[in-house]
């Protein structure tokens, strides 16, 4: 049986510090039937030069697309449209793969033909300012998906763990460019789950890097993106939307409390307890350590 072809997709904006490590982790895969499309999204650093060097060294495997800065969602959609593989694998420019990541996932999809896409477990790692690296898994149940939508701690790190049918991504509508880089993975996951069955492998095959410079550290922009996701769901899932908007308010006020003077925090927390008692207890307890990812 012919092994399926995989197109790996990496969007890159000013990624000179980490992009080489990400690409090397693709080159080190035990699975050999792949090509790589890296989209330089208007970088202002040396990223494009690094990418062109990789493409020159591996002309049969690596292709570089370059354009003005339009966001990671546009970059991924562009690469998906250009992809030759029947399967596409996503990787962020600052994350890395275990050498057997693609081999393990391809084997799963080949032996489970009813599954459209599969994610893996991952570890969080990065700067000393963050908590020690820890492991996370996602089982693609309806409960897990809703918990993710409710800003819970369940999330599959879709943009670095997913291997999926290219046709399924296209059928689902691809990435929503209006979400830029906030909730775009949640939005795609929600739509992919409506197209067909998704699964996850209980193996730690990806390392997701944490750094203070990452775009998702912009809490206000993140919450605006998630609010847009809720608005998209409002007609079909009004109760879920209502719960989600309450979680956003709790999240925002918890951040305000975190950044306020110590003598003001009790008043803010008491106000939250009065207005959103259930959400504060359930959400605040899960987002421990002052909402660090």
C-alpha cells in the first residue's frame, strides 16, 4: 500500500529565533513521504533569508511562499491551497516535533479510515518566567470541545499537533482570517468536528513553546477573537454563547485584579463573586496561577 503524502505547513512572521529548530524537527521525521511549505508572512527580520537557505538546501522537500503580512490564518490557507499532499500537518514556527510524530499519526489514520484528522499530546516549555513544562492531552469528546470553547484548560494545540485530510479542511472552510491568531484553532476545530470524526493519540509528540513575546499573550485581543467566535455560534448555540461571554467577563476582571494594587483586589474579586459566582469558582479554579497558559 502506498503511504499517503503529507504537506507540512508552517506560517512564519519574524521567526528568526526559532524557525530553524522547527524546520529541523520536520527534517528529522522518521516518516519520509512529506514536503514542507513555509509561508513568510511579511517578516521584518532575517526569517526570509533563513527560509530561502533551507529551500536551496532541500529543493525537493521545502517550498517558500512570501507575501505581505496578513496573519497566520491567511498564511495557512494559502499553503493549504498550494499543498500537494492529501494530508496536511500544521506546525507553528516556534514549536517542535518528536521524530516519530508524523509516522505515528499517519499509521493511526491509515488504520482508522473513518477518522479525518488526529492530534497528539504535547508539552509546554519555554522561558524560566513560566511554570515548569507540563503535559496535555485532548480526547475530542463533545465535553472536551465545549470545555475548550469555555476557556478551559482542555485544548489540543491544534496548529502544531494536527494531521488532517486536506479535503476536510477545505470542506470546513479553512481558517477564518477575521480571527487573525486568536481562537482560529478553536474555530477550525469546531467546524472540522461537524465535518467528521476527529481523534487524538495519547502520546507526547509535540513541544509547544511559551514566550512572553507571543501574540496570544495579548489578553484583550485574545478575548476579542473569542468573542467573535461566540458570535458565529450565537444562532445555533445561544446558551453556549451566553456562557462563553460570561467567561470572557470573568477572565477580563481576573486579569484586572491581577494587575491592580493588592488593596483593590478583594473588592474586584467580591464583585465577581456577586455577579458570576459559578463561573468564578469553576473557571478561576481551573485557570490557576493567575491564568498562566
